[in-house]
């Protein structure tokens, strides 16, 4: 990335008599560098859609999410969950299921599942919200 930006700048500045040429190459190198830096800082926003398999287990006291591909298990207490919602991804054409809440005095948001379409995840989010908050109201 740095070598490419440097080459663009050198090519652009070789023609010192043409200000428009210099401006074009400088803006190209700047935009390319900015986009690459953004992709390195926020890979989850720019990454391509990779389908995942998540198993969501709802118990009396918690919601447990098992990511099959990663071999990772996460647990969220029902009392700490404030909202489960489906969101569309920023750049990739996919949707994600997000749990938000408060743990140890701090707000958190965690992606628990990804899917290619939004409507099925919206339905899952509605069912999880009803299940989580129905149990809280009963106790």
C-alpha cells in the first residue's frame, strides 16, 4: 500500500508543469490509501459475506450462542440483554443478528449470527425478544 501510494506520488510529481495531472494522481493515491486504511481498521464492515452456522440455546437464565466454525461458545444472561435485533451489514449484502445490553455497568453489542437475507433474521429477533422478555416479566 505504501509503495503503491509512493509510486503514484512520484509519477504525479514528475510533470511539474501540469497541476491538474499532479492533483489527479495525488487524489487517487490519497483515496486509495484512505480506503485501504479503512479496510484494515474495520475488516468486519468491509469483509465479504461468509455464511456462519450459529446454534442459539435459550434457557431459563441465559442465551447461549455456539459458533460452529469458530468452535466458540458465548453466553448472555437474560437480565443483561436489553434488545435483540436484526441489522443489515454496512457494505456486504448480508444481515446480522445483534444482541445489545449492559454488563458490569457497560453497554455491549455482539453479533451472534449472520445470514444472507434480512427477513428471516428479523423473525428470529422477534422470537428471541419475546422469549427473553417474557421470562423476565414472569420472574
